[in-house]
């Protein structure tokens, strides 16, 4: 009973600052659908920012599905083991190489500029990938694609969190990751449709179409406003105020919320800047920053080392191991799995605001451990049957069940909350670096797992799953002891989550003074009107 209560309530420690603006947001009962400016902003965010992860989802499913396409297998001479691993892992390696440059680009050209730069790089990579004439060229193309994606992800996730109204921010940042599954469904459907083409265009067409999401971002990104926090940090306060008035107050310049929001952002950025030197070493400068960096690094590993890359990149191999060997059947199951991932991911994203962040992470890790344990047992039975030339139908069905059961469990935390949590635990001045660290550890983990997964499956078969079971047990312990609760606060109220209360109170006092001054002015105006 104590455990359930602890999960339900989350960890309240560390709720920094007086939630002045949070109280105002809670009192706002008007839906975003009834706010024309905010509604238009959210519709523009879909192709320009929320859809960025379509490219990553498309990529994982593309490599997964192409390994089932006969013409791709023949063209690249039946890649196996380490070669198959490096083809899959090249995307993550390219991302790792670009990460040191991301915060600098983000600071110089803004969130929108970073999205544009990354999108152009990915368009170039997709064109080279589609016209590759040997395996080395294909790998280089995937490196280029990977090099472009972090700029878009870091800037896009930050822009969504910084433009969104606080009431909808968790849903918006959750949908950012859900777009990954949209990419998977599109890629799986395209490859299924081109699978029957007898020429090389069976794999060239889907490889070229990976440029489509990036083209949408290039077209729509400058229809979005720039991040108000980025503008304020570059002394462009009037522009930031105009954006917040238009979208957070529907054009009302007298909005108490916007006045408080502007003052809170300004005061918080100033306080952060006083304690920061804009260096990577800032991430280790204080105990609070070190804890943020530890959580971010581990979350990056968790999102890629929880067994998801085994399914998303090597679904066809897993099906073969449990006795499903027909190419068309595999493609149908692959499309079905991609659709199932999208449905469960979207459903979780829409209800994420109803639960505590830490509680969902605990549920996520515990359920993943249970699923992987059951899958390991059934996989052992299924592969033993195939080895003895006796198909174990029950074990194969059980293995397929656990593969499909995996995705909703993963989506509860590592999909729905990842960027919501990253945006919330990192203060503005270090947000780009913080998310870049998350990307670094996630990409390193992704590169490692996609490279070693085919080697592990080939050498030790079902026993490879035991490695993931052990790691998932560690995740449960880490989340329980280290993850803080962040729900129910604005970004500025969370800026000093791990620091002493003094700076948090200074930011809160700045908001109180602004709102109090407005109240006094309002009373004075009413008194004058009465006298006149």
C-alpha cells in the first residue's frame, strides 16, 4: 500500500519557487480550441516542429523493413553480423558527431534557424541514400542523415516547450515523440507497397522519400514565431512580449499572466546567467547541475537500452527466430506493429497530464521488466523448437504477444515523457546543452545496441534477451531513487529545481511585484474614474 501511495503522489521534493503563474493557468478554463491565435500556433507546430521525429521513426522502420526486401538484400550482398550492425548504427553515429556544435548553432541562429540547418542536411543525406550504388555510399548517406537530426530535435523540442501554453505543454512535447511512430507507419507502408517491385527501386523509392519530413520543416518553420526565451536572452524583449501577448493572451496586452510570464522569464534568465559561464563545464559546476546531467545521461541510455532497438531494427530477424519466415507475412506484421505503436503512443500522450511524471516512469520500467522476462522465457521455448525442427506454435504466439505488449509499456514513460521531462528539468540557459547531452547518450546507446544486436542474436540467440532483463532491473532502481517530480509547474518555476530556494524565491518575487504593481494601478485607475 505504501508503494502504491508513493507512486501515486510522486516525489514532491524539489518543487521550486512559488507557483504564482501555475495558479493563474489552473484558473484558465478556456480550451485552446476556443483561442484562435493559440490554435493557429499549434497547427503550425505540427509540420514545423512536432513532426521532426517522423524522420527518426521513418529511419528505424526503413532499415528494419528493407532487411526483408529481397532486392535490397541481393544488392548489398546479404549483409550479416557487424556489417548489418554498422548500416543500422550509422544514423546514430552521424548524430553523435554533430552534438558538440548544437548549442552554439542554437544560440547563434535561434530555434527556427537550427531546425532549418538540420533539415537541409537531412535532405542532402536522403538524396544520397536513394541513389547509393554501393554499401559504403549507403552508410555515408546515413551518417549525413544522422548528422542533421540532432539540430532539429534539440531546437524543435525546446521550441515546442517554450511556445506552448503551460496547460498544453506536456501534451505537445509528448506528441513530439509520438511523431516517431507516424514515421514508422509511413515507412512500413511504403516498403510494403514497393516490396513487390522487381528492380532496385523497391528500396530506392522509400530511401529517397525519407527527405519528405525535412522538406515540410523547411517550408513551415519560418511561419512559426521564434522562442520568446531565446529573444529575451538576446535582449529582444519587445518581440518576445508581442509573441506572448498574441498567443498566450489572445492579443490582450493587459494580461496578468503574460506580464508575469515576461518578468519571470527575464528574471530567471538573468539569475541563471549570473551563475553560468556558457560552457559545457557548467553542466558539472554545481550539485544541482550534476544531478541534472546524471538523470539526463541515464535517461538517454534508458530510451535506447531498454530493448526497443532490438524490435525496431531487427523485427524480421526476430520473426525468423520464432518460425515466421515468409517475406510478405513479415511485412504485414511489421506494418501492424508500426500502427500499434502509433495508436498506443498517441493514446498515452493525450492522457499524460493526468499523472505524475515520476509515477509514470516507475510504471514504465516495472512493466518493461515484466514483459522482457516473459518474452525471454517464451523465446527460449520457441527457438528450441525451431532448432529441433519442431515448430512450437504456443511459444511462438507468446513471443509475438510479448513483442506487441512491449510498445505500450515503453510508451508510458520513454516515449510520452522524454522531451517533456528534459524541457522541465533544464533551465533555459543550459537547455540546449542538456538536451544535447541526452541526445549524446541516447545516440551512443543507439549506436552500440544497433551494432551489437545482430551479433548477439547470431551468437547466443535467445540468451541475448537476458542482458536486457538485467539492465531493466537497474532502470527500476535508478528511477525510484533518483528521478524527481516536475509536474504542475511552469518552466521558470522549475528552473531552480535542485538549487537552494533563494534564487527560486527571487524569481517568484519578481512575478509577485509585477502583478502587485498592476493591481495597485488598477485600483488607482478605478478611484480616478469614480472621482471624475
